[in-house]
């Protein structure tokens, strides 16, 4: 048995969102990104883009991402 610390397993959440500006702002649900350590948007053509949370409101369950 090893004494090395084990990393917690990675988990993934899925949700939907939509672009609200041409510079990459996306609206989605807060509960989808609330505990995320990294966010990757996946598009219908299977392309991907990293995003960050720029604003969120748990009371209304909304989050704004910057892609």
C-alpha cells in the first residue's frame, strides 16, 4: 500500500449556453460552473475553446463566461 496522496477523480458537467456578444461573452447557468476548476466550451462542430467565469449570481442561477 502506498502513502502517496491520490488525486480526486475528475468530473465533468454539461450544460447549455449562448453567445451574447461577438467578443465571446456566453450566458449559462451558475450551477453548471459553480465548482469548476476549468471550463471548456464544446461546439456543435466538436471544436473547443477554454472559458473563464467573469460574473455569476447563484440566486438567479446565471453565469457569464468569457470564451
